[in-house]
């Protein structure tokens, strides 16, 4: 049944290229995070909890 399925040699390159792209993005992101200054790291870490920058909206009833 599966003898009719033929795999081309060039199709094996697609998973390898996908993995290489993903690994490159991961590596660059990790290196950027490791090289970040402590002040910048603390500022970015506080962004999720920073409520002083939010605009004040009236309460909706």
C-alpha cells in the first residue's frame, strides 16, 4: 500500500531548514536576554505589573 508513495530527496531539507530557523531565533533571543543590562531587565520585568502608566477610565455601570 505504501509502496506507491514516493518521497523526493529535496523534501527532507524542509524539516532541517525549519529546525535551523527556529534554533537561530531561540539562540538570538537567548543571547539578547543574557547581554541585557540589569536596569533594562528590571524595567522590562516591571512592565507587566506597571499600573501607573494606564489611563484612568470612568467606572461603567
